[in-house]
C-alpha cells in the first residue's frame, strides 16, 4: 500500500488555490493538481505492507493527543527547485503545528518500523507546502501569487494513494483529531506502543 500522512484543506482555501491554478492552466506544460487532491504532505511512506497499518494508525492517534489545534496560513507561491528549470509550483504554508507533526511522525515511524521506513520520503528538510501543479513539458514560470489565507488545522490523516492511468486515487484510511492533551501522554515518545493495562 502506498501511504502518506497529510493535512487536507477546507473548501474555501481549496477554492482560492484553484483560482490561482488558472495562472498555469493556459500552458500545456503544466499539469494542475485536481482540487480534491490538494493537501499538505506531512510524511510520505511509499509502499508499506498492510500489517504496518495498526502501528501507523496508533501513531497518528498518539501524536494527535500531543499536538494541539493550530492556525495555518498561506502567503504566496514558489517553485521546486527555486533555481533553474522548475518541476513543481506550490503554495507556501506556515503554522508551527506542521513541523511538530512532521517531526513527531518521522520519530515515531523510525521507532516503530525502523529508519528504512523513512527512505521513501527522502532526506530533504521538511518544508510545508501544497503542490499546485507539476511541470510535464517545457513551460514558463508564472509570476508569484500572493494569498492572505488562514484556517484552523484540527486534524490530519493517513492516506492511501493508488496510481491509476488517469491520476492517483486517494483514500483516507483514518483521521486523527488534534487535541493537545497534557499529562502522562506528553511524557511518552510518539513512537512508543501503549502499555498494556
């Protein structure tokens, strides 16, 4: 199963990003991400056996208990790579909870499944972003788009991605509410299995 953890976007944020995609829609070399696929990836796991699912679900719920809801913002757009020929056009996201979640997921997956489970996501530093379009053929850069978007993040999800000829199909396997509870849970590493009672 091809899996990743992600934060999905509320409708009003999605609509603003879809409007921005109009900047590249007129150039055949750019392929926009479908509106219902717009999301922020916290950790890409790649192909994982189905028997990993209970651990991955449990990790998501434990991390949700540790991280409180937070405000997220989108200010503008950028490119990967920044210099030379771009491959990806994205919206830059901000919000301190994104890094808390990404770091907690990396630590938890490494502890539960081993460091090799992190290889699919590469070793680049985490930069919260929402991919808007991918460059498939020669196409120009478009001018920056400035946003003033803000929304509350109250959950994240474990997602299955199935690659199909017409594009990927995403299935949300489980949602994890952010509660930020205090006490004994905060003393535990996000990767630790719950103790038997």
